[in-house]
C-alpha cells in the first residue's frame, strides 16, 4: 500500500539546534524564568523560551531588530520545537508588543544583574573555567539618536572622535584568556570612566561567587587610589600602568635615585625577552621593582577600620620606545634651535625684538612651544654700540 503524502514542508536548520543547545546548557531559559516574574495574564510561551529563541535569531542572523523575529519563527517552527523539546510555539508570542514588554522587564538593573550573575556562575561551573585573571575596560558607543535631558544618550568625551553625536559609556569585565564577558554596565555618555570601575568590579565579585585572589588587569584609569584600595581590601590583585598623576617626575626621580643607591650587585636590570620572526631573542623591556606601603580607612557599621597593603611597582624601560622618544626629542630640539636663530634675523614683515628682555620672552615662548625648556640653555647677551657724531 502506498501512503499518500499531502505536503512536504522544508525548513532551514542552519546553526539553530547548536545555538539552542548551548543556551539550554548555560541555563539561560531556567534563570530567566526564575528571575523575571510573569504576569498572571501572560499567555503562551514562558519568557525564558522567548528570550532563548530571540537570542538564537540575533546570533544566527546577525540582526537585533525585533520586527523581523515573528516571521523568522513562523518559517522555522518545527526546528525550534525539536531543539527546545516543547509542545507548541505560537508566532504571536513574538510580536513587537510582547518583545517590548520583555525589554521593559530587562530594564530593571537589580534583577538583570542577578540574572547575569547566575548565568556566569552556571557557565563557570559547567565548563570548569579557571578563575585567575579578569580584564576590565571602558569604551563609548555613539548613536545618531536624539540626546534628551536625563536620557542615556549624552554628549561627552568621544573615543570615536565624534563629539557631535550622543553616546553611551560602557564598562565590561571579561575572563582571561577565554575572553568570556562577565559583567557589562552601561551608563549615560557624559560620565567619567573611573567611576565605573568599582561598580563593575563589585558586580564581577558576585558573578564569580566571591572568589578571592583574582588578578584584575586594566588601563591607567584603574590606577586611582580608591580603586586600588578597594581591590586590596578584598584580597585581590591588580595590574595597570600608573599615570603621571600617581607617579610624577619627582616621584620617578626618587625611584631611580633609590635604585642607583643600591649595592652594585643588586643594581641589575631584569630583562624581558621575546622571540622574533627569525627565531632570535630580542629584549623588549628592562627594569626593576620597588615596594610601597599604602594605608586607607573605611567606615563600616558605624566604625572606622584602618588597613594597609604592600604594592609592588615595576619601573620598566622599553628600548624601542626609548629610541623613538630620543629621536623625537632630538627633532624637537633641532626645530626649537632653528626657531630661536630665526628670531634675530631681520626680514620683511617681521617685528624685530627691540630689547633683550623682549627677545628673552620670545625665546622662552619658543622653548615652551617645542617642550625643550629643560634641554636647551639659551643666553641672551646685549651689546650696546655708541657712535659719536663728528
């Protein structure tokens, strides 16, 4: 007996089963259902399943627009049912209105952070990830959207070199070396970078279930004393370059003097080598370390608590960078010297300095313009010639 087949439906499977399998293993569906309360009149799929399918659409299609999701689901209903192992999917669960309701629920920062932390804990546990190094950084994202008072889009220092556009500021922490995002904080674009570090670090601590002895790696903005103090107090390590605010020229001179005062056998620079393309070992840095003790005070439970920690600082010289700086300095000195000599040459349309004091002022201005006052010593001499009339 030949069985008649009335219709054959074909669907594009693509990477949908793989993406949904990973999302299920990460526990995103259960966590979303637990953390985000559903109204009693909510019909259809639970929020967790809707979010899982939405994420799959974004990752598979590279498109975050919600207006296309309903049609996409209708064309892949059997694939989604099989991958999620559920009984029914209604494309009306993916209308703009329902998706907007979900987005409004996600705007609750407290609930969102709890969900983010739970997902991170699940991933770290399931995949047995090493928790040793966390990288933290900030950036900006510009938009052509309208800037409104009190809104998320605001004008600020643009890292995209678009000060004419509103922007948001983003701080994120990632697990190194995997690069797995742990925490993302988004604030209005006019805020300073350094105020985002401690909130991002505190949220990361919750994501890693309070694990101690982590190393936080960041840029010079993470070098603010309050941030370093916070990390030290929580028994964590940090690594970042210190700006000239934390280590000015006077302090650096003290470090170098202290190194030169060491006994000769201890006055040895440690070298860092890399292997170049030809297989040769090349020195990319050399330097020495010093230690400094720091103190800070905090108030907890109405009481003052003092604590201290020892900080190790690396004073490092990059030979290649030093050569570039030296070449730039020599070029600046050459330009400054030429500009100074030009001051005393008479030429058309040029107001020649009439006194020695006026010439000195112009010389100082030239030295400051080229940043060479500390490297060029210019002496102005005045010769008075008296002529007697016969």
